[in-house]
């Protein structure tokens, strides 16, 4: 019974022990949380002031500091001429000759400062300068978060990189101290002695010195003009890559493509996918999926679905080949000039375009193909190599080598060397062919039609004669050394043999099909392109 009566006292002691234990645990947790909070919000320390007045306002303790004020918060030191330190909120206001130093490299100056020791956010106003190594940022409005080490400015700012001699201005921007990178927005302009960049949005890494473009951007230099809406530029090695509506304008040439790589130092560019080079001087357009540009010698190479387009007055010239190469060379013609004095060297600039492998072209009044075609801009000649064939109106022209002389964007003369052969169909309903053959020939054009043909050596011809009613009266077979032919409305008008002529008129019924075909005859009408799209058919 006694044991039973004493149990309430024991129970009370146990309850008291448990209460004390839980109080200890909870108070320890509270203490631990308080310690963490205090650690996050370390108090702003006052290191020095010539005059120090402490007063209380609205229940808050205020320290008013004047003269050579020095304060500290964590690893940041702050200096100013005067300051208010609000002890309860762990905040401060600083005025005149404000300076913040953090570590060995970061310094910030301003006219005034609001600083919160708990959030570690510094708000600087008026003649603000942020200096980090070789980079100096000036603005009137700067917010600096010491926790993230990110600075934000607005209302206009200027960044100067002394090492690379770059000056950048923008309406607003962010600076990441840890990564030494800038993010600029609105009216961004970067000026370098060699170029100027204007952008809507720009990201710049000081450590790598690489600029990233986001939005419409232009790069202007003495050599060229570049536009892009996405890409990057390495200011150290002058290499860049541009995407999205990118183009480059240089030396009266417009260069476009889906992806444009450019090495400014080497003067080399590469375009991937939908490459287009427009030469405004020659009215020339080169297209393809891959293009290589050599700016220093004004040359380019186009491959993969490559095509050349040239505007010729009221017509357009289309050409396709596996590869196009446009090259520019300077040919010295005064060998007596001292070659060490380049300003006195005399010569001509020779620009040529080479189209090789499966070259084929289309123009409304003329079409043709060859394994290789060389277009010389300087003397307006077009050279056809390896099995060339040209169609001019009703005429098919072949030979071992053909070259055309242009005048005012029209064919003036055509030269056919070795195995020269001209064929035209005499009747659209029958397989009757007018033929001209010789060792070589020269065809003269007027208003885009052949008007005169001079055939050299071993000249032969077969042509079908018709009367005034358009009926056949026979077929002429003639030969001689040299031959002169005049045409009118693409039909034979007169034939004159210069020496040793031989010939006879045969009634149609007296000749067999073999007798009206000259040796080497080959009618290649199926290879003739009927429009610009046929030039891609081999």
C-alpha cells in the first residue's frame, strides 16, 4: 500500500525530467537554427570613423559615422565619407567616395550605397565604377549581389577591356564576377580598333573573350559587314560562327547561308547549307550547300548542288557543275618594274570561274554541256573542255574544244577547234539533217542568232534544198578546203567554197540514209536542257 501511495511523487519527478529533456532538445535545435541564421547574416562591423554618434530613432539603434569611414562585412571592405549603420536591421547607407573591395581583384566605386548585411545586396548610385582585373564597368545604377556575385546595371553602362582594347556600351546588363562574363541587353555596341559590333543582346566572357550574339547583330569593319541573329565571335583568334539569317558583305559580294564560319585573320570563310554568293559587279550568283571563301585573294569554291546564275539584260544564264571555283590573280605585264616596289608594279587583275565535272548550262537562246567550263571575266570568254556540245536555236555545235567570245552580255563569236560539226534538223517531221563539218570553224552571231560561219580545212556540208513553196528539191553534198556560209532566219542562205570545191545535188529518191550522214554525225537532242531544272540532270 505504501508503495502505491508514493508513486505520484515518483511520477512527478519523471514528468519533470522528461520536460527538462525535451526543453533541452528543442532549445538546442532553436539555438542551432539561430546560429545558422546569425552565420548567414553576419553583422556589419564598424572599423573606423573620425566621428561616431549613436542614437535611437523609432525604436531602432542608428550609428552615424562621419569622416574616413571604414566598415566590414564578411570578406568585403567598404569605405566612404559618411554613413548610417542600422544595427537592428543589419543595413547601412553610405555617402560620398563610396568604395567596396572584395578579394584581390574586385573593386566598386560610387557616390552612394545602400547595403543589406542579411541579403548581401549592395545598391550603388551615381558615377559607379566596377573594376575586376582588366575589365572596368561604369554606370549610374548598379545592384550587386555578393551571394551570387552578380552585378546588374540599367540606365546605360560602359565596359572597357584594356587588354583587348574593347569598349562596350548598352542600356542594361549583368556581370557574373565568378565566371567573368557579361550579359548585355538593348542598344549594345562593342567598339574595337578593327571592328564595331551592334546587337540587341550580347553575352561576353572575359576569361575566354568570346562574344555570343542573341538577336539581330551587325559586325562592321574596313574589310566587310556581317549580319547575324545567332552566333559567337572569339575576340582573341578572330574566329566566328554565325547562324540564322546570317550574311557577310565584302568587296561588293554578298555571302549568305544557314551556317557561316569566318576566320578574320586568315580571311577564310565556310558556309554550310544554302550557301549563296552574290557578286554585284558581275551580276553573278553562286549557290550550293557548301562554300569555301578565300577573302585575301578574292576566291571561292562552291560544291554540292552547285549552281551559277548570271543576269544578262533581258535573259538569265544558269549553269550547274559538281564544283565551282572563282579565282582572282594579278598578272604583271611590266617586267622592267622593280618588284620590291609594289606600288609601281603594273599588271591586270584576272578573274576566272571554273566549273568542272558534269558542267551544264541553260539560257533561253543557247544551251550546252561539257565536262569542264572556264569563264574568264576579264576578256568575257567561255571555254568548254572535254566533249563539249552547244545548242543555239536549231543548231547543235560540237568539237574537241569550244570557246565563246561575249560582247555586251551576248555571244559575239564562237570558235570550234578540231572535229568541228554543226547539225540542224531540216524537217521537224523527218529525220533529215543539215550538216556542216571541218577541222575548225568560227561562227559569228548577231542578235543571238548565227549569221556567218567560216569553216577551215576539210570542209564538208550536206543540206536539203527547198523551193519557194517549201518543198524539197534535193539534197546537196559539197566539200572543199575552206567554206564560208551565210544564214538568214537560222536557215542556209549562201555557201561559198574558197578553194577546191566539189559537190552535186541529188534527188531525194536517189540517196540512201547512209549517204546523207557525214562521218562523226551524232544527234544529241536528248541531252539538251529544256529549262533551268534540266541542268541538274547528268
